[in-house]
């Protein structure tokens, strides 16, 4: 799953990724910058945990449409 975030939330996104990795070590979070102020956060997990990533994507989509 890839989320494109405002670069201003980088610190919070990295803290969230760290907490999630501490709880669920199967997650892999990768960050990079695109464009002027976009932060891309990629979330990956082994195939046996695909449903968890899909659920996260659904929550992110719902949250994004609410704003």
C-alpha cells in the first residue's frame, strides 16, 4: 500500500510506523519524498498478512474521503 502524505506530517508518520513495527513486526514501512512537499509511505507485509494491509488501506481510503 502506498500513501501520499503532506510532508508536514513526516514526523508523525514515522512515529506511527515505529509503533506499528513494534506491535506487528511483519510490517515494513518505507518512506521517500516526491515532488515539492509530498511524502510517500509504503506499507508492506508478507502475503499471509495481506488482509491486514488491505484493511489498513480501506481505513486510509475512508479517512481520506472524509477530509
